[in-house]
C-alpha cells in the first residue's frame, strides 16, 4: 500500500532528471530481456557493480538463452560463478533456469505475482524484473532505496524492524512513477549507490536537499539506523593436501547445507580449535597407514561475510588405494573444478595446478 508523501511528485521528477544526467552506462541497462535482467540482479546481490560486471558478461556469453543455462552442468555454472560467493545464488539460477525451460516451456514469467514464485527470486528481484522488463508498476526496495527513503523522510527507527520496512515500502510505492516504473526504480537505486552513499553523501550538491528531512535536521550520518549486529562465527579448517607420486590430488565435493555447497576442496577435517592435528588423526581420517606429513603450512585467515575461517594445510603423500569418497584429480585438471576462493588462491600460490607444487613455500 502506498502512503501519500509530501512533495512526492517533485521528488520523483527530480530523481528521474538526476538519473538521465548521471546514470552509469552498464551492460544490463541496454536490454529489457527478462533473462538478462534476472542474471544481472542475482549477480549484483551482495556484489559490487565493478566486481559483478565481468561475471554478467561471461554468463550471457556462455549461456545466451535460459535454455543454455538450463542444460549446463551444475559444476560448469559453479565454475563460472567462482569467486562471487553466496553460491546458493548460482545453484538457484541453475534450478530456476531448468524450471523455466522445462516446466514453463522457456516462457519467462512476466508478472511480479508469477516471478516471486520462482526459487531464488524474492520481492526485490521480482519487482526489478517486473518493472524493468515488463513495465509493471511495482516499486523495488534494496539497501540503496532504504537509505535514500529513510534519509529523505528522516525515518530514525531501526530500518530492519517490520514497522520501518512497511513504512519504507509504502513511501517507495508512493514515489513510483507509473509511467516508467523500470527507469524510476533504477533511478532511486542508482542515486543511493552513487550519490546518497552510506558515508559522505554529496548533500551540499544534492538536487533533493531542499526536500530531505535528514539534511534539514542534520541527522544524515545517523540514518539509516541498523541496530542488529551480525553474529560472526570462527571456524577451524584442516585441509589435507594429499597427493600421489605422479602429482594427482585428492578432492572432495562439499554436499552439505553449509558454505560452498557443490564446490570442490581438499579433504577437510573441521575442529573446535586451532590446535594442529597429529599424524594419527590424519591416518584415521584417511583410513590409511601409509601417509606421511611432509609439511604443515601456517594458519591463514579467510574472511567471509559472517564467518572467519582459520585454515591450515597439511601436505601429505599417499602411496596406496584412496578412500572412495574422494576423487583423484591430476594437478593440471584441478583448475577445471569449481573451487572456493580459499582453495583456488592456495593452489595458485603453491603452483599446484601446474604439478610443480612448491611444498616448501
Ligand atoms: S541531501 Fe544528502 S542525505 Fe538527503 S538525499 Fe541528498 S545526499 Fe541523501
């Protein structure tokens, strides 16, 4: 439901003019193809534009139609996604491409009500696709919109509360330009991304500063308020870099509901603390008596959005048959598998992909 807001039509008009003059030239702005819009919106969630753009271009080149994405192998989709994080986005893209291609016979849903039923598509993505690709008058609310609207109307309560979300959604709907909802939605998001930024927004040169309540009240820096603190988790990973004399390595695919689901890594033991594992522990885990630790690398910290991973890498050589839950992969082929960035970086630093592993590095 939309709330009538003071100076709403003027604010909408100024945002449209600002967008005409200041929008960045981005590849997904040159199309109204719903499949491309969908790809760009999913890629850009939790990802900066400069980081996401090359991924978008690679996806539309490798999978120019939704059917191409649907028939791809999941490993290939994850490989293309490698480095972007939040891999459930890639798995959901693949799942939904299959659904559209098979169950909907390639017909992309064309309304907000239909789009929101798809796996991996929430309110934000459904409204973005519906308005940009199909001109449906639905307002889009992302973090940038929350910041712009909460400042313009000096909403000082915690913007993660239900009450504040309802208020912001309602104001955003009221500001929507029904004649060009796709452009309007992009204008508010772009304004938040490049002008009304989280830190040091350009208030003095802002075309909206005469309408902005937070500016008038001098409370810009304290809005939007987010009181919920993200809880961080510390985890201790012990990776077993097990190789054969002919430079093949053991890999294992992550399949549980956890980070990096579907990606490949070295056999992993997770522990409660940072203490180094001993020979016995590793032999038991690998069900082998013929392993010898060649080197243990120092702990490296890998920071994710909600987790700090402390990873230790143990280099081991194994001579006998391997445990069946692992895959033996030639060093030169490891790079073809989708890998967490932590593993990929380790492989590069230690020259593993070429088979010249610098074990003493
Ligand atoms: S005056 Fe400042 S806080 Fe208000 S909309 Fe403009 S940039 Fe944002």
